[in-house]
């Protein structure tokens, strides 16, 4: 039984316009014709779940999200297989993280089954918007929640709006990249919001990304807030290092985002002859390891970016350094291919990660 009541748009995108969009979707350039919406009212709970035409919203200018940034989001993808079936990848992990993000931001907690139904029912209705697997395209799904109550006092809001929108997407980064190790900015601190997927974390990152561009890099390597000594994440992604001893090392959870792709790759490491290790890793260990050859490959991972090879660093300490020969490494390419093959149904899904829509 569907949970969402549907109101169809009278002005669906034409087949021709959708085909043109799917031929070169970019990321966030086009949107499916409908969105899922559920409002929350304190004392009354979650209201009627609806799928409605995708339109602008009227929000009171005092809505709390616009002043104090009470907002969280998720990102996951729907993949079209060669037999035309459509699948999600570990959506229950996103549903669970949406709960912990809401708790950290003092927001209403969306029941996980409502999250899963919103995603599944919207994707099912918008199947035609899911691109083919060519060029690793997919439908990127963006569930999010805002504090909608018009109130200027600083406290948790009493009303929230949860919604799901979706955009056909190609690869988020098309090229391997270099990272700038910023001495000036911090993404997260102990006790802060680093583990929550909230908009404020991304807003605060933008100036550091400008600094990365100015230093010839595509993204920032984030370090800890106290000493700028310990590696945390890169850009909007988790970061992983392959060592000469056959380890796949990634920063332990704490103030970083618990990425679904991160967790999945750690579980695939053994299939590629690597031992997964979650532990603190310092900037010095990285920079020394690049010089000595102890670190042989580096990559970033996330839902949007999948696996992005990191081929160099720039830092105030040591200037420009390349990773190995400056090309994407073999383990990076193998792991990326393995993950993508599971997502598109071309490799065995041993862990039962994929869910048919
Ligand atoms: C994702 O990979 O889903 C992200 O959160 C990155 C996004 C901000 C583009």
C-alpha cells in the first residue's frame, strides 16, 4: 500500500525535453516533475504524506531555517540496470543517518519507514527520469528537512517540512583532483555538527574551497579543529589512503560524516587484498608517506562523487607533492569499478545492499 497520496502535475516535462536532459544531465540542472512532502507539527506529529507537482514554495520570511539554519539533508541514487529495472543502494543507511542528523540539530525525527517510502514512491513514479548506466549516470535523490516555523526567537522550531526532490546526474567530478591542506579553516570540531548532514557544514566550507582553487587544487583536505594535525575529510567526501603494506586507511569516525560509500568501501577492501583500518592519520604521516612511497594511492569517496582519485596535494608545509606517479592508482580504479558494478547489478551483491524499486 503506497503511503503517499499523489497529485499529478498538469504540465509534465515532454518526452523530447526529458530525453534532451538525460543526454547530458550535469548535476542539479534538471528536476523530476514531482516531489514528496511531509509536514510536521509539534503536538500533532507528521501530517499527510503527499507527492505533488514540483513547484516553488511560499515560506514566511521569518521561517527559522532562513535565520538559524535548522536544516538537514541526505543524498542517494537510483540506478537503471541493463534490464531496465531500477535499484537503490543501501537506502536504509541514509534513513538511519537522517534520524541522527535530526537529533543533533534538535529537529523532528522522521520515521525511517516514511523516509524509505518517500524515496521509493517518488522514484517509482519518476522512473522515466532515471538515466541509463551509460557514463555512470543515475538519478540523484535529495531528501531534506527545514524548520518552517515563522519565529525569530532562537529555539527549536515547532514545525518542519520534509521533502524529497531528484535530479538526473552524471559524474560529479570528471577528473582526478589535488587537495589543498588548509591551515586556516576547519570543517568540524569535537561536539560540533561534523557528524550531522546539515547545510551549515557545507556553507562554512565554501570559503575554504575558494582557498583551495587559489592554490591550484580542486578541494580542501580538512584537518581537526584543535591542532590542524589530524586528517578528517576532503571537500564533501570521506578520504582513504592505500599503503605499501596493503592497508586501506581512513580517519576513524568522531567528527566526520559517516559516509555510506565510506562504509561500503571498507567492507569491500578485503576483496581487493587490502586490510581496512579506521584510525587517526596525521598530516605529517601523509606528507612523509607521499615522500617515502609508504602511501601509494589516495582517493575520496561519497554518494555524488563515488570514488575520486586524489593525485596530488599542496600544503603550506611542503608545497606541491604528487601521489605516486600522479595517476589514479590500480586499487582506486578496482574498488571504484567494483562498487559501481554492484550498484548497476553487474557484480554480485554479496552484502544485500541493493533494493529494487
Ligand atoms: C553526496 O555525496 O551526496 C553529498 O553530500 C555531496 C553533495 C553535497 C554534492
